[in-house]
C-alpha cells in the first residue's frame, strides 16, 4: 500500500481489498530486510520529508533550461537549432555537445539563448547520437546540468522512422493540417522532427 506496509496471506482463495488489509504483517514478525525496505518506501514516498537525507538523490538543483530539440528527439533536417530558456543576469552561455559514438565533447561560448549547427562539420554528422546541454560557467559539474539526447538521422534512418509513423502523418494530412503543423505535432508528441 502507499504506507509501505507488508501483507501476508498463507492460504489460497479470493480476497477483497478490505480482507487483505486484515492480513497485515506485524512488526515483530518482520525481518531486518523487510523493515529496511518498508523504511525506504516510506522515505521515498514522502519527498518533502527526505530532502535533507543524504542517501536520496534529487534533481531539483539541476540546470534544466533546455527547450529544443526535446530530449530523445530524432531529427532529420539540414540544420539543428538548439534553444534554451534565457536565465536572469546572463547573456553568455557555454554550449556542450557530446558525440555518443566518438565520446568527443565540443564546447562553444554563445551569446544569447540559441545556436544553429549544420551537418557535415566535425561537430554534427547525420547518423550519430549526441547529448547537448548548456552551462553558465566554462567548466561545469556535468552532474548539475541536464543533457538532452539528440538522434541526428541519416536518410536511411529517416525513411525507417517515417514509415513507422506514416499512418499518423497521413491522418494528420487528411484532417487538413499543414506540413508545418504536422512537423510541430510529430516533433512535440512523437519526437520526430523532419521538415
């Protein structure tokens, strides 16, 4: 249940939820492991009460300002525009792009809250997967910033994805959506960005 209580039924049969509640395992019968997991469950279900506990992990302090491309997006375009929320008191950011295949990390100093990259350079090549994020300092703690995944599709990968979503795209066209509206819908809800 929501409290982390443990119930034990020793005989087979049909039980209502109320009947199961009558089979609560008492604390003196619980072993250490059961007590520990009950404790952990109670701690994890009460977020506000656990923010001071050392063993819990929270992402509240992350620099999470990324807008586009959304996390895990599959993109097939001749340019990729990266955008993020503008933070107070700064116009200067450091943009980080990590190539998953080569493990290389590129860093660029950017004024403003967007950056456009084009394929074919050493930075961005179709068919590769990337992680991108921004920071306000040159050498950030990467555990404190959010990194979005970007799947930059080549032509073969794009055709496969487009076939996967062909029925949805045709349905949207039949409803009278424009190509731009279809792109927005597919990008936002299916994470496939292609026009």
